[in-house]
C-alpha cells in the first residue's frame, strides 16, 4: 500500500515535468514510531481494540482528536482497515469528512488504498463521496481514476461523486485515467465506467487537449476506440 502511494507521487511528478520538486508522498500513513507513541482513541483505533474504544467513547473522549499530522482516530482506523473501529467511531458521532494535514479525508484514503470494503462502509455511514481533497484540489474519484481502481471508481460514481470536477492541474477524472494511467485493463475499465456514467469527454487539459487526443498521443488504442465510439459530450 505504501509503495503504491509513493508511486502515485512519482508518476505525478514525471507527468508534470516536476522531477524532484514533488517530494512529499501523496498520503502519509502513520509511521511505526507514531503508532508506538499513540495513546487513547488513536491507539485503540489503529489496533481495532473495540472494548477500549467503547470505554473511551463512554468516558467522553474527543472523537475527532488529532495526531501530529492532524489525523483523527477515524483516519487511523481507515489506514489500518479496522472496519469495526470505523463503524464504532462513526456511530458514536465522529466526523466522517475531516481532512488531515495533506487535506485527505477517509474516503480518499480508502480509495487510494483500493480498499473497496472500507470505502463502501464509509459511504454507507454517510461519508461524503465528493469532497475537494488534496493539495491538487481533487476528489477521491480523480485519485482512484488516476490509479485505475475501477471498482472504487464505480462505488464513488454510485455514491454521487462529481464526474467532471477539474483539479488545479486542470485535469478531470477522465483525463487522469489517461494521462496518469498505463492504458491497461484496469484503466480501460475505469475510463469506461466514467464514460458510461456520463462524464464529459469535451473538457480538455490546460493545453486544450481533449481526452481522445490525449489517449491517441499515448498510443492507448483501446481507450481511443472507446472514446471515439461515444457521442461527444
């Protein structure tokens, strides 16, 4: 999981021609030293210690307490895939949509991790599928499309995620599935899900390139065929 997040930043740096200037990981899960230092709700959330969580909640602990990187216990439980802890915290009143220091919410954390089960749980509990997140002013849908997490993309679409949000790189989920993807089967399925849902195929990048032009330039034949088979929207 951590490797995939690191790759995400590296790919983005190459795509933007920024090289080493994009130096911070897209997301920063708790490091081993941080986990060892955790106390209270953060420690219980990371380990999925439900009896301790229940005791702390009953004693009035701050459900939205922050660690050194502004992660809440819910963020920590999401990173650790402690779904029963996520459920307990949510039902106790924890804020499902808080952003941590790098402006990620639990929905985006689960989406980037390709953790469909935790994502589905968060959405069922009422988490927002369409928040603007990250330093790129993106969304969980854009992040998932970038990574080719096709089932995550379908779940977010079903939950009402905005299809045509444009981030501060001037890219949509459709564009990111092409320019930051590998043109392979998962990115093809991701693009197909977005197209089937009605995402715009007219919105272009900052240089005026449309999705079909971007796919054609990269030699992504299957994507070109898919896009050319659609009526321009």
